[in-house]
């Protein structure tokens, strides 16, 4: 355990020195504040408190930004060590590869969590300042924060897996951007096309909800929308949100990090220094 | 035995990087692994450390399989590298923690390798020699029983190199075994107990410096400086000698050295001086290294 903490501390330091912490916190706060300020118009008319509306827009923000930040932080984790030549030495120390990965993950997840808390905290603070009813949206904000951390963990794990398989940082970076595009953009576009073509048939009713659960980004969105009172305020997959029980999407959000880390560990174990 | 290799074989896609290598290292023994670039030194070390698998033979490290008893084994990789954003002290503190040693020893360790003043600077600003010392400092953590050092003196200036070997003397006096590699025999001569020479993945010779010198059987050169005006006369007395400028060079097998010296001594005042030049270390090394026709 001390080994994991020491590894995490060193990795955290590196994260501070190459400005990752500052960039992540800055980005999250900027986008969160802009979104909560922009979403301030029509609240009263929907009969929903301001914070719930903010959470709905923050959910959309998280879906794009959290996987991106997680992948950018993780793609270099193994490939970078291979390229620098630092991997053989640490592998002769009495630590397992699982511990090495855990140390990195702890640090990266810590940075991501700080950024999320800062961004969502700022947005929440703004909502409270402007709306006396904002406390109603607090559970939704907490759910959003926790599930965003889980989403981050998932993409960190996937990033480590990519990093271990690519062996080179440049290749890993390309794969990471590719994964992000597929998971948060192309997947939804493909599903949309399929739903339109299917025109309300069996696919839309039976397969579509499952395909949403299979993608960690969609499961995350589904979970936050279906669990929250703000479903009405959200666009996009909200129709499907009603069709899938909250428990399922919650389960998908919670299981993906474990799956991603298992994948990362399997890939890392195959790396010969 | 601290380290025992038997018929160790490793192939990379058909090419043999190591071919039936057998030798062992006793507790407290310092063994130098010599060989040209690509001879298989680094490969052998990585196998001993359990970093890469091997194809044939047996390897026992501290009585266990490679990589099984990592607590007792330290490694200094060839061209050692560290994350440039960490300071020397932070890096060593990390290594100490991972080995389960108190991190506060970091400053002392860095002082032992002469890096005390640079301890709080980022490694990115270090020279190659300084990185090499950080690598050496981490290899000293926790009293290892076996040190595997891959070209440890590359990038060190002569003074640091001497300090480095002094450190090794201390370690082996405490009972640690040391396996270090080099591509130059001159570097390791006085400081190791035994020398193992690899060539093209095969062990071509092993033994003490004296043993190898003997086994090579290279000729000794006797350089005779004639007294003034006696050059021509001496040449007739020593017909086998070759004239090099003023001097006469007589090349003879090591076991005839004394006989020849006696002959020269018998010439009395005709001889101004005699030098005995044993085969150079590089001569001996090339003799073994090239014998197998690489
Ligand atoms: N990862 C690898 N893949 C293929 N061949 C390799 C690999 N590593 C080393 N070799 C080959 O194995 C041989 C021994 O290499 P190495 O152990 O690095 O030699 P040395 O350290 O003595 O210079 C060389 O011919 C080298 O090309
Ligand atoms: Mg080498």
C-alpha cells in the first residue's frame, strides 16, 4: 500500500509540474460556469429549480470533456515509460504491475476529481446564489459528480490499455483520440441512424436501450438523466431514458471502471520491457 | 551461489542472442561481463532480472527463479532514465518507498554518489553522468545481495569512475555479489575478481585476469635499448629481434621470457636498458572476443 501511495504521489507531482492539474481544473471551471450562466433563461417556466437545469447541461459537458481529459492524461502512462526507458528499472522493484497501474490511476483520478469538484462546485455555487430552490437539485449534482468520477476512471483505464498496446506515445495518442471520437460522437450518430432506419421497429424497442448501456458514455448520460428530475429539460437520448431502469444504467456506470482496469492490466502484463 | 546460469539460451526470431551460457557468481564476488556491442550482455542481465523470458537452460537467482526474489536484487540499466519532471531526491524517495525503506534516506544516498548539491534539482537538468549516479544511488537501496549493473561506468569521468569502483569494493566487502558489464577490459581489470567474456551470445572465456592472460598465451615483448653505438652488434647477437628505430624488439612466448632475459643480461654493457611489455588488456580481449569469428 505504501508503494502504491508513493507511486501515486510521484505521479501527482508530475501531473502538477506538467500543468495537467491546472489545465483540468481551469477547463472544468470555465465550461461549468459558462454553461450554468447560459442555461439561466427559461428555468421558471419549466417549474424546475435552477440547479437541476444546470446539472442537465453539466451532464452533456461531462460526456464530452471527462473522457477527453481522462484519455489525454492516460495515453502516455505506459507508452511514455517505454519510450523514456524508465519501465525496465521499476519492473525490477518489488511491486506488481497491478500496483504500478494503481499508483498512476490514483494520481490521475485524483487530478480529475479535483477538476470535477472545482467545476461542479462553482456551477452549484452560482445556482445557489441565484435561486433559493436550488437545494432540490443537490442530489442530482452529487450523482453527477460521482458518476463523472466513475466515467473518468473508465476512460483512464481504457487509456492505459491503449497506452500498453500501442507501445509508442504517438500511436497511443492517435488511438486515444480515435476512441474518444467513437465513444462519444460516432457511436451516437450510428445509433441515431439505426433508429431512424428502423422506424420504431424491434431495434428501437429492444436492442437500442442495451446498446446505450454498453457504451460507458451513453450509460453515464442515461443514468444522470433518468435519475434526475431534470429529464424534461434535457434533449437527445431523453426518450430512451424512460425505457431503461435507473438501476441498469447505474450498474453499467459502476461496472465499466472495473472492466476498463481489467483490460488495462491484461494489456500491461503483455508489455515486455 | 548467488547467481547460477546453466546452458542459458535466448533467441530473437531465430537469431541466437545467447547460446548455452554457463557460469555462476558466488556471494561477495565481483564478476565483469565483457563483450562487444550486441554480444548479449544486456539480454543476459534482463533474463536474470526476470524482465524477459528465455528459451533454454536454467537460471537461479538467490536460489529462486528470475524475478521471484526482487527484494534482494538491484539493477542499474544501460542508459538509465528517469522522469525529467522529478527532482533527484523525489525520485530516490519514490524508489525507497517502493522497496519498503524509509524515504528520508534519500539525501544520504545521493550524497554517497556525490549528488548532494543537485538533489533538489529536476532530473531533466542533469548531465548523463549525473543521471548515471542517480541510477547508482537507487541500486544501493536496501542492502541488495546481488547487483546487476549494465555498463555502469559509461558516461562517468575517470574520477567518478574511481569513486564508483570504491563504492563497489565496499559493497562486495559486505558480501554483496556484483555482476557488471562493460565493453572495455581496461575499465574492469583491477576491480573485479573474475571476467566472463561473451562473443556473439557465446561464453568464450572466463577466469581471473591472470588466468585469461595465461590462457591467451600471447607473446611478451622485450624491448632492448642498446648502449651507444652497440645497435649493430646487438642485432647480430639477437637475430630474432626486430629493429624499431634505435631499439630492438624481441617477441617471445611468456614461458621463454626468463631465458631470453638471461641472454640479454649476458650481453652486459652492450645493453643500456630492457623493458618487459606484457600483452595489453585490449590484445587479450580481442584475442578471445574474435576467436569465435564474429
Ligand atoms: N528486443 C529485441 N528484439 C530482437 N533482437 C534483440 C532484442 N534485444 C536484443 N536483440 C539482439 O540480441 C543481441 C544481443 O543484444 P544485447 O544483449 O543488447 O547486447 P549487448 O548488451 O551485449 O550490447 C543483439 O544482436 C541484438 O540485436
Ligand atoms: Mg547492452
